C-alpha cells in the first residue's frame, strides 16, 4: 500500500477510474451482443434499431477513451455490412474466417 499522500490519492483515483471504465466497457459489450443477437434472429427492424443504439454507444466509448477510433470504425463497418446483407437478402451474413 502507498505511504505518501499523493500516492494514496492516486490509488483512490485508480479505483474510481477502473469502475467507470468497467461500466463503459460493459455497456459497449452488451450493446454489441444485443445487435449480434438481432442479426442472428433475422429480425431486420429490430437489428436496424439496435444498430443505431450500438453505433451511438460505440461513438461514446471513443469519446471516453474506452476504445480506439479505428477499432470502432472497424466494428461499425462490419456490423453495417451484416445489417445490409440481412436487409437485402433476408439471410444473415456468414462470418468470414481468415486463415
């Protein structure tokens, strides 16, 4: 345990920051999970609504420093591609697996 006043304060700040980051990360993961479930159920309307909410959550995560902007761009691009495929064909897009 820290002994200096400044080190004690830093320890308290770390605990608070960790809780905030954990909550933000959990919010992002929950939103992504809900969207992926809507996509897998072939429910276009629910998937489109959830996509809007998920994009908002992802963008907020960038502002809060939880995720990098390039990571969020990649997520949004892939999720939008799956949503478009579902909307046009009615079938879920197959996940591509790289070797």
